[in-house]
C-alpha cells in the first residue's frame, strides 16, 4: 500500500510537472483562482501582460493583483454563475492590447466548483485589422458618394430643362464625364489595392527593365506635362536596370508618382528622374520642384485616402490611393519607398529595389 501510494504521488507529481511546463510555454495567458476568488496560478504570459511575478500575487484577488476591473469582474461572474463566460478585455499598462478572455469553472470529483481558470487570447492585431476594415469601408463609401452625388445633381439639372440650354448643356455633360472618369479610376485603384493587400497576386515574376517601364510611364504623362509647361528629365545611363518583378504593377507605381509630381508642380517647373546602380540595390528617385509637403504630413502620406490638400486633390481627380498602391507594389517586390520634402521647394520619392530581385 505504501509503495502504491508512493507511485501514485510520483505519477501525480510528474503529471503536475508536465502540466506546468505546458502552461508555462503557452503564448496565451492562463490565470486561475480558487473558490474564494484568490489567485492560485499564473503562467509567464500572464506575468508579462500584467507586469507581476506569480509568487507576489498568489493568494491575492484579481482586483488587487491585476489592476484591471474588467478581468476581475469576469472572475466574479464566472464564480457566481458556475458556467463558461467570454469577454473582450482591454489592457492599458504595462502592455496595451485587446484580449479575448474565456473563463470556465474548475470542478471537483463531485461536481463542486473549486475555482475558475481564465485563458486570454491576444486579439490586438485582429482588432486593428477590423478597425482598418471599418475605416476603409467608411472612406470608400464617402469617396464613391462624392462623384455620384455630383453626377446625379448634373443629370437632375439637365432633366429639369437645362438639356435645352445650348449655352450650358455641353458644360454639364463634360462635368458628368469628368466625375464618371474619377469614379472609374477610384474603383480601379480600390480593386488594385485590394489585390495587393490580400496578396491575391498569381502573376509570376519575370525579368523587367525599369528604364523601359519608366519610359512608358513618362510617355503616358508627357502630353499633360507639355500642356502644363513642366519639363521631365530622366537620367538612367550605364548599368542594366533589369530586375525580377511584375511590369504592370511597377508601371502603375511609376505612373502614380509622376502624376502626383505633375499635379503639384506649377507651370515652368521640373520633374527629375534618376536611376542608380548601388552595391546592394537599384535606386530610383523621382523629384519635383512643386509646392512640397509639410513635415507633419509625411508619416501618413502612404495611408489609404490620406490627402494633404483634400480640395485640390479632388479637383485634380486624385483617388487618395495612389501612394498606398506605390507602397504595396514596393512591398510586393521586397523593396521600399521613402519621401523627403520641403514646403515651397518640392518633394523627392526614393524607390529601392534590393539586388536579390535581379
């Protein structure tokens, strides 16, 4: 009997040791209290989230040791109900985050409640993505509504009798055409950005010549530059600027940068394009002598729908997605994009393509 008892104690001790190792290695926080609501266990993940050491809090209540009323209330409700409860818990200090807390009773052999154990799953990134999605939908709805409202307004005016006004009816139709074009461009950019963000890109990489793609983008905006009296200078001499990539995406990235530079450069200005072959990267810079961008706007410049001058951007037909597309195209090609700018003197965008892409 003594040997059997000793073997059982050893087995229980080994089982407890294995359980402790498993709980300690979990990325989720695990916290347990007894039926009096006093802490009996907390794994290292819980220590990190709530900034304590387990020996310091054992025997204390969650409200005393965790300094978080939401999780303390969760333990109280779980003990009172004897059932499973889930809730979102927000922590502010020392770690700011959002956690899905799932609390359940610890039952004895006779079904009595011995305590409550709670597991906290970190859903901070999921909540951020959810907020981004909500913000994106709100922005898209607003951006789509603006040209649609204008189109409806002009159509109603024409139907109200202006269609017979030979002096103004063509002007109304031109405005409708302009807003319809803006709407089409916005939808195209939304679809492109969606494919890039969700990485639903099935097109294989192939050798592409960046100089040729730049030439194609310059040809697209050349007429606009000529009408505005803005010079475009390209200096890409010497080395072969061939990398592995997706030509259409790179073309649209260059086109967006050139179009932006044209939109914000006054008549008589200049846009310069420079290509450099460095030891570890291919670097392309597109600079202009335009109005420039204030320093406070630079950190958010590549966000979706972020505009420095909203009224001017809409008048010029901008969708607010061009620079976000540039950033995602560079990410797709394992590269990076950076911007420097001085108000009144112009802006410079730098694209770096690592040589691993060659």
